[in-house]
C-alpha cells in the first residue's frame, strides 16, 4: 500500500523548528548578542550569516511569525517534491543568503547604514516562490493545486518585497529586510525554473496519445469481441410510460 505521507515531510519541518527555537533560547540567555552570527551585507565578517542568520530572530513575535510558514512550506516541499527537496532547501538557503550579502542595505530616505540581518523570512520567501512557480512551470494538476494553496494563503507576502519607506512614512530605517524577501523570491523562482524537469514526472495515460496504436492490444481486443459478442449487443430499451394509454386502461376497468 502506498504511503500518503513520507516520514521526511514531518521530520524536516520539525527539525527546522527545533533548531531555530533552540537558537532563540540561546539568544535569550545571552549566548548570541549584537551582530554575532548575523548577515552583514558586504562585510567579510558578515559572510557567516549566510548560513546562520536564518536561525537567529530578534524577538518572540519575530520567530513566531516565521515558524508557521516555515513549517507549512517545508512540509509541502518534501511532500510534493521529495526527490529534489533537500537540494532546493540547501541551495536556496545559501544562494538567498549570499545574494542578500551582495545587496547594499540602503534606505530610500535614510541612505546607507550598517545592517545586521537575521531571521528566516528569506527562506520562507524562497520556499513560497519555488512552490508557486514550480506548479505553474510544470503545469501538473496536483502541483498547480499546491501553487494555488500557496498563493491563497501567502499571496500577500509580495508586499514584503517592497521597502516600507515607499509604503509608510518612517522616521528611521525600517527593521524589515526587504532585500532578504526579494532575494528569497528571486532564488525561489530561479530554482523552480532550474528544476522544472526534475523530480516526480507527470503521469501520462494511453488515451492522452491520440495516435497511439499497439498491434498486440488490437488483436486482444478483436479476440475479446469474437468470444463475447453478447457484451456488444444493444441493451433492450425500456418502454416509456404513455399517460394516455394508462388512462385508457383505467376507463376500460371502470366499464
């Protein structure tokens, strides 16, 4: 019997959540402070953040807001793209972080400043955009359904790729890294295109081939028709009730 859910679809999301919450606890007790482990754009000491910054979070609200979508999207990734899921997660994690490191942390109204970027939101954007565009590029009914679910629940994430300074009047630089969101989205789309022909292939049935012909199948079909002619006889049609005939019978009975 084919299993509906794979073990890794639960194991990987649980592992990711466990790690980020353990790291958050270590931050809370002071093991990680300041910009230690954070991604600092264009600074050599900030390169370590490519790997470690998604595990760090600035507040309880910050980690809670990332936990649920990270768990849901990683679950969908491993459930529907199990053959390439680990490659997508690892490549997306590193590529999105490195792209953020290359981008300047400039503010539209406050100029350049030194930024310490932390949080898993870039990974969340990478997963969301990969899942959405993979379904669209593969044009498979099951995967398109996943794309629609992602778009329905996380479609508003698109506003996170726009600098808050363009949407709101802020007196100081925004604490939300739109660069992380934009980099994650770009990497997610790139991976969806790169792996569009990898992983589970779409099933195609015989009737989807209009010119399909197999001599062996044809002989079997003809043999079956010869041995079971009764299966191809027209079924006797039930006579439809005629209201007037029924009334005529009732009149005769009354007489």
